C-alpha cells in the first residue's frame, strides 16, 4: 500500500501543488503537457548561461546563442510537449531538445537525438526580458 501511495504522489503534476518546477520524466496527460508548455513559454524568456554558451530567448519566439568560443547562432524557438525546438536561420535547420527539468531559474535539457550527443545541458537564468 505504501508503494502505491508513493507512485500516485509521484504521478501528480507539480502544478497541482502550485510549484514552479517540473520533471518531464513523469508520464502526463495532454492537458498537463499544455500547462507545462505554457509555463515554459512564459518563463524561458530571458538570458540563460549553460556549460558552453549564453542563450537569449526573446519574447517574439526568436533566439540567439553566443558560444563561449566566439561563434553565434540565431533563429526561432518554440515549445512543444516539453521540447525546445530551435529553427536556425537562414538554413531553417531544426534542432530539438527535450527539457528534463525546468524552473523559473534553472533548466536541464538534452538533444532528442541522443545518438548524436548525450550531453545533459544545465542552464541558469541570468537575466529577465519583458514579455
């Protein structure tokens, strides 16, 4: 009985308790995906720093990345089912990252194609932008 209660508690979304974080490794409904996606869209806007870059997510779904070694990238971002989809301009090449953890100030993510790269990126929000 104790194990059943723990499993039930783990399967309840963090949003049900009014928390500002979530772990995407738990199975959730389409309705919960929509809530999570809206939460991410609202709070991803800003300046983030990870292991090798500074990422700028702008309010009108554009982004730019300044890599520590000096190169740059820009394009468009969208959130779908707890994934960040980056469309790089001008090539329109898409890169998709699964969000493993997200809060207002911390994000962990990984390429959806882990055969290509298994790195888990950890970013911290270092500045906010107005919506």
